[in-house]
C-alpha cells in the first residue's frame, strides 16, 4: 500500500509540473503556438462569461503630448501635391502628428477622417512575410525549406526556397489572367497550376504569385486559413477596430472610394477593384486606417510579434534592395504600393524611431507610390 501511495503521488507531482510548465509557456511565451491556443481558450471563456474587461491591449504606440513642430510642413506638402488621404508622423517612437485631407466620396461626399479606411495593397506583403517568420520562430518551418515540400506539383519547385519567395527572387511569375473568385483555395489552385518558372532564380522581380504561395504555406503549417491567421495574430490581438478583409462589395462600400486623374484633369472613380483583389487573394485584401496600419508595423518593428533578430533576418537578407516585403536604402526602410486609385506609402528610419505612414485614395498622375511618403518624410525629417 505504501509503495502504491508513493507511486501515485509521484505521478501526480510529475503531472502538476508538466501542466504548470505548459500553462506558463502558453500564457507568457507570446511567440509560441501554445500561447495562441491559450488566447483562443481565454477569449472563448471571456466571451461566454462576459468577462471582457480583463482583456488588455498588448501593444499601443505612445502619443506625444504636443504636436510635431513640422506639422505645418506636413499639411503644406499634402496640399501642394493635392494628395487625398490620411497621414501619421512618428518621431522618436511616438505619434507626434496625424492629419487627413480630401474626400472619401468625390465630389459631394464625406471628407476623409481619422477613421477612414483604405485598401492597403502591397503593404500587406510585410505582414504576410512577418507571419511566415513567426512560424519559422515557433519551429513550424524553415526559410531553407523547398517549395516542393508544400507544392511538389509545381515544376522545378525543388529549386525554390521560402526565402526566395519572401525576397521575390524565386523566378516564378504568372502572366495569365486569373479567374475572379472570393475563394482563396480556388485561386491558390489556379496559381499552382498556371505558375511560370522560366525566369532566372535568384534575380529580383516583383510577382504577386510569390506571396499567394506564401499565404498558402501559412495555411498548411498553421492549420488556419490565411485570413484566420492574420485576424488571430494581428487584427484581434491588437484590437484593431478599423481593419479587416474586403472581399465583397458590402465591405468595399465602407472604404474611401479610390480615384485617379482622367483625361480632362478631373478625378475619376477607379472601377474593377473586385477583379484586382480577387485575382490576388493573399496579398491584396486588407483594409485599414492609418492608425491601425502604423500600430501593426510598429508592433512588428519593435520585436513584439517576432524577435528583433528574426526581423533583421527577414528584411536584411537579400542582395537586392527588397526583402521580406520591404525596400531598403542606406538610411531607411520603405513600403509602397498601388491598388487601383489607392496608394499606400510607408517610410521609416533604419532604427524605426522616425517615420511616415500615408494611406491615400487619390494621388495626382505623375506621383508614384515610391514618391508619396518621401514627399512627407523629407519635409519632416530633412
């Protein structure tokens, strides 16, 4: 009997240690998959019991006590270049100024406001890339993994790595016209079937198929759909109120309308957004306001989503100026993209302390996405 009791209490002690250790890992190691399931369990419990008051914001960008001294330069630059949109200035890691200009519905509709939402276009690439690095960090994949491990049906996929997909150096492209669909699985199957690999592997070429395939890999290794993964790990986790996926007309109607110059010099509403979005499910569906986009980027920049070591590994590991969804030069990192009449443009110093986040629904012809944030950044910091 004594031997049995000794054995029994030994087993109980071991279970307590393992359960306690597992709980601690799940609760406090925010970069672990265990933490992800802990959050889902806690969230479900809180939803059932109504105990939502215990939810804490895990990351919030500090706001400076007074406006940036360069605020007038921001407004002047926006006005002089006729940019319609929302802009935020970050100086020394704090929000020092935010402003909006122009109309969300032209010519007689509402003006852009602090809560105005825009399609963020290829600014989504960096979030996808960081999500891949998160899965690498928790041991679900390696950047050296071959594409053939996930999509062996793609010809010569054994020569392409996840790293090359991240850096747009895979040599893959897709020049055929994809079907309009709101089903990511159908679009993914189409891309896998029609991908072209005749380009030289190792040479940079921006091709959306790279990030469509990365979104598919995220699904395969995480056990969640791409949309669910981004929603769980970024949007819901950061309590972003002006963010989501615009995959239908009802969602798109909540956003600022996109405009471009027409031949008469007037603003023309850009149509065909559903075609542009639905053919690139994975890279091109997220909408955000400028505050949510800034919060998400700084959350990643500051090592809260992935470690700073892995961030450096993501955005610095390339012979070209593009890596992990971002462009770099000697003094800054930047993101720029265009989706119909929407232009997004983000530029930050190398230490991520100073930067500009600009989302717009109209930029005059002749000003490219590469130029828009630089116009504001140079006015403020140079």
